[in-house]
C-alpha cells in the first residue's frame, strides 16, 4: 500500500512526459522540418518514429496485461537514444547547418529525449519482473503501470476488448521484430552508420 502512494504519481507523470516528449514535440518538429525543407532532420525524425512505435505497441500489450509489454517498454527506451545518435551522416549534416531556431529546438529535444529515455530505462528495471512471474503480475507494482494504458483504451477504444487490443499489440510486435531483425541482419552490414545507402 505504501508503495502505491509514491509509485502511482510517478507512473502517471512518466506517461504525461511520454506524451509530451515522444509524441507532441517530435510531431511538431517533423512538420516544422517539412515546412523548412530540412531533409536531415526530416530523415532522423522519420527513423525516430519507426523506432519509437514500439512504445505504442507496448501500450496495446499492457492493455491486455501481456507480460512481454513490460520488456518491450524497456527495450524501446534503449533503442530510441540509439536511433537518435547512431547515424554519422545525419549527425554531421545537422552539425554543419547554420544556427537556427529549428536546429536549436531539435537538438534540445534530442538531448532531452536521450536523458528521459535513459532514466526511464533505468527506472523500468524493477518492472521487468512483471514479465516473468504470474505472482508479480498481480502485484500493485505491475498493475499500476497498466493504469495509463487502460485509460487510453477508455478514451480511444472504448468499444474494443482488451484481448482484441492485445492481439493488435502482438501483431505489431511481431512486425516490429521482423523489420528490426531484417535491418540488423541485412541492411546494417551494408550501410554501417550511414542513414543513406552507400
């Protein structure tokens, strides 16, 4: 009970920050980059959206209390900073751009997102037990983490069952793993750390 008192506000704060940092700000930046015709930032944000889609998949998995959702959320927080800094050609192109509000805002968000993701990955480590134990899955530690996804379901999928939404999450996760595996096994060796094929 004591854990619930301090844990619940932190979980809700994390989801609010996630909406701000992982959805609203990068969406605004992407539109801004298209308007400014800044191809390097556009490309990096497109890569970001592909990688961060694992967070959305995690929400659907947690709605149905599918244990792998606790793992996918942590993995997403690890992959996002990698995706934001991995590409040598895009980093150089952005660094070489003249100073401007878009570049400053984008780099500020990129650093903030990196710090947020790393701290989130560390904070999510205790929740990993929820993926490996049925007893743990029923504890407040694990159920509190599902409260924001369940509210999301009420707002956006009120007529859908948790099982159906969980099924969508599983399908999304399978597709995500297939695409990531294809990239790592086939494209990464050819492209290296270049976002554009050589």
